[in-house]
C-alpha cells in the first residue's frame, strides 16, 4: 500500500479497525477472539482488498494467522 494514501482519514480509520480486530485475536475472551477471526476472514479481508492490499499479501497474512509486524502501530494516528 502506498504510504501517501494512509494519510486519508477514512483509510486510517479502516486500518485502525482492522488493526484492533487483529489485536482482539489475542484476547482472553474466547467469544471476542471468535468474533474477531470471523470478521477478519470476511469483512476485514474485503476491506483490505478495497484498500489495495494485493491478493498475495492477503494470503500471506492469513497464512501467518493475521500476524502484524512489530512496528505496525508506529505510523498510525489515533
């Protein structure tokens, strides 16, 4: 994804929602984990496609259990 488009507030919001869902996968609450996984596998992946994430990047991300890089939060504004 091109860094320039991340400064769009709606794209930043969508990325923050996706990021929060990924964080919920590590929740102590099993219902929250299941809901986050279901959302990511359907709606979240569609959002990623709309944001221009390639199919190969999505497949790699899903295969890795939706893992985020250690610095994923650094460039996001909340």
